[in-house]
């Protein structure tokens, strides 16, 4: 809009009537542009609302039939017409949390290394390779999970936790370890979420002003103290945003998780037990679902997943807003 | 209006769930003039069907667009009238038939498939023999060890390990699961009153793998595992498969001949007015493999469009004669000749609906 003055200024030598008509044309163009761009901007939220309405209507019969037990019951029995999605809800949240616990320190560490410590010649190649993780199709992650990660966890990592660290008696590592498990799903998701978190964090760290670092160093801080006390606090809200982006990736991921989680609708405290996620449940059962209630139940699982995603993003917004409004260190 | 939004949502998700098909499920037929017939449904016979359709197009110029979106999707789309024919691995239920908008739907068996019991026992060679009731107990989690007395009794002299049995089943809804659970329900009262028969089972135990490849992959990876897969998958992946005791007491390994034999055993007893929604699990006959099933094409008996009806019938005639000869090469069992002959006669009962009907 500020550009409107540029053509007017360039035509300074013209008569005032002609100048006014050009200005009127510019203003009309501006209006058309404004209306068009507003329409485009409104289409996206409208789409979101329409999707929510469509899923809600399709899911209603299942919610009405199952009531609150839809999210509290563990019995998912298509033959009996009983639909309780608790294990899938639990599995989605737990596998995503495992992913975040594993991915966040790693991703933030990579980002700090690349923005603060790595020599210049190393930055681009490493950053490129980390970003490339996001480009691998999820079915490829799944295949890699089946043929490499799952046997590796079963044969090496689990014995390490159980026998070397003597954690076999804790609930987290109890029960038989077949391979496909909540742990395998969490590790796959961590690898998939990592590039998102690290890319955002890296950009945010690079955007921290030079003066922030210089000031810390001038006060006698070591390089580590400078990063920890001056750079990271400044970039906090951006880092949280990156983590939430990674969480969004983990919550909705379907294919790779389905291939390694074991698809067992049961809630178990053990990380080595198989589990289930909402996205896997829908992907597994949708194509062969014929009864109306079954279809509706799958739509209802979609609605719950949608709602959880909205809540997570809401929390993230709030966190970012709260952190951003605090005085910076 | 809500119904319309629902169906829109369905079409949208269907399109998303099958990214390999171009456009929406009903888009391809109406958009391109070169496609004469559209169909949708079962994934299990898709490799054979796609060969049939391409051979048939080369021979006659009639082009058929088939989308392997799963039996459930095929039944839904045929019921809505958005495709000319459907395909399914499990027969339609009476309730599903009553919902079809175009009237009576006919089932035409095309080929047969078998479900093999694949297992992974690293230090065991030779034939593993199982019976229906024992398989049911394994998949219900009541037989837990490989050297269980019931398994040992079926395999005298075999050195079975004392390790845990790990059950692997399908996690996705599947015609394979339907056939397998149909068999277990037929041979085990405990299974029939417990998990029952269906495309999705509330499994009492075990891990779920997505697709035949998922189950085959996990059986291959996990020592002590047992799972059920389509016969073609077991042969192509060199999985060890069990011989199953049939209703005559003989132990039969899964093979194309043993599956066709199972169908022949049932065909002989079919009443003349059968609707072909028949199960051939636990079929009589000494050479019959007990976990076998038809896969079906679904057609409306009253066809609205005479041109399409003519093309459909001509294609089925070709499929039931020439097409059957290609089945074995792709690991499908052809129909017994007597049944194919009866089905050819049955094609005559397809009618053109009066205009406006």
C-alpha cells in the first residue's frame, strides 16, 4: 500500500487531473487486491471449519452410541459393535511424548552446534543432511524400522537396559520384548520429528543479535555460559515453536508407526509392549469398514485426533505467547 | 444435507487413502471417454485382475478401470451406484445387500485364494502339522509354547523348541482375516463364540502387521512367530508353512491344486439356485486344503445401461474361460471347470432394467 506513492512521485511533472486519475486507478487496483487477498486468507480457516463440521457430523452416531466410553473404554470389537478408543488415544500421546523426549535434546544440540560452534565449512553440509531427514518418505522409515531398528532394539538395546542397567524389573521395561513396540514407534517418530525441530531452532538461534553474544562475552562468560544464559533464553519461544511443530508431525504420523508399533489395542506401562495409535487405527480399518457404525467410529477417532491436535497447538501458542511476553535475560 | 456432507467426506478420505489411483473413485470413468467400465474393490485379486483388464483391452479394445481400494470400499461404491461392478473377498451380508440402491446384487466367484499358516522356527526343519482346533487355541493365546502337548501330538518325533509362540495377525481390515476367522469359527466352537468371524477381529493376543507384507515381515523377523498370510505371499517370500489337517483327517500343505480341490468338493453339493455366497473352509475331500475361499465380482442383476451390461457380460465370459487359464501363473487357484460352466449359464440371468427404473 505504501507503494502507491512511488508512481505518483515519478509522474510529478504531469497535470494534476491526470495525476488524480492515475491515483484513482491505483486505489482501485489496491481495493481489488485487498479483496482478493482477503478472500484467499479466509478460504483456509473456512476449510478448517468445514473439515471439522464434516468429521463431526460423520462421527456423531459413534459418539452417540458409545458415549463417554468411546474415549475411556479399551474394548474395540467390530463384531460386537463396541468401540472404545482409549488404547489408541493413549498410544498416540505416549509415542509422541517419547519422540519429543528423545528428539528435543538432540535437535536443539544439533542446532546449537551448527549456529554457534561448528566451523563454517561444516555448517552447510551438516545442516543439509539433517534437513534431508525430513525428505525421506515415511514408508521408507517404516521399512527401515522393520528390518533394522526393531531387530536392533530387540537384540541390543533392550538387553542393555535390562541386563546392564538392571531395569528389567521396572514397569517401563517389563514383559516380553518381541520388537515391535511403543519404544520402536517413539524412536522412529523421534527421527522423523528431529529435522523439523532442529531447522526451526537453527534459524531462531541465527536470528539472535550478535550484540547479545558480545555482551555476554564482554561480561566474562565462557562460550558455554554465553550460549546457555544469553542465546537460548533469547530464542526460547522460537525453540518451543519448533518443538511443537515436531510434536504435530509425531501426532499425525501414520505409515511408519503402523509398521513398527505392533498394532495392539492395549494400554501397557511397558515401553516394550506393542501399542496402537489413532492414525494407525484409521489407516488400518478404513478400507474394509462396511457397517455404518464402524465407519462412524473411525470418523470419531479422527475427530478426537483432530481435537487433540488443536489442543496441543493451542497450548503451544499460549506457551510461545507467555515466553515471548516475559522480559528477556 | 448431512448425508451429503458425509458422503463428500467419505469420497475425500477414500481419495486420500489410495494415493496411487488418479482422481476420485468416480472421477476416472466420467472424465475420460476411453474407459468403458469402472470397478472397485478387493485388493487380494488385484494383480490378476489388472492382468485380465490389460489383456482384455488389448484383445477387444474394451477398457476397464479398476481401483483396488478394499472390499469394503468396493461394496459401498457399488451400493451407491458409482461403479459398474464391485469386487470382494468376503461375501456381502444380507444387511449390505438390502442397502444396495440398484436392486439385487449377484456374486460371481472368479478365482480362489488360500490362507497359509507361516511360522518362524530357526532350528526346526521338516513338516509342521497343525489342526484347526490347535490353531484356534494358538490364536486365542491358550496354547503358548511350541512344545505344547497338543502340538507335539500332531508332530510325533519332531524336535519342537520350548520357546513362546508369538502370534502375528493382520491389523488392517482384510478378506484374508475373514477367511481365516471363518475357518477357525467353523472348526472351533470356542472361537465361534469368542472372537468370531469378520474382517476385523478383536484379537485376544499377538501383534498386528499391516497387510500381508506386514505379517510376513514380522514372522520373518521374530523367531517363534506364527502368522497367516495369503498363499502367494508365503510362496514368494519362501516362508515355512504348516500342513493343516482337513475334514477327512489328512494333513495338506497349501497349494493351488489343493485349493481347487477344496472348491470342487463344495461345488458338487451346491443346490441349483445357489447365490454363490458360499464358504469353502473345511471343505470335504482328502486332497482339500481347508483354509480356502473364493473371491467375487459383484454385479447388479438389473443393469441400467444396455451397452455397459453387454460389455460386462462379455468380459465375464472371457474371464471365466480364457482368464482362468492365467490364474495359476500368478499364484491364484482357478475355479473347478464344472463351476465355471455353471457360472457361464448364470450370466444369462443378467437383465436390462426398463428405462427409468
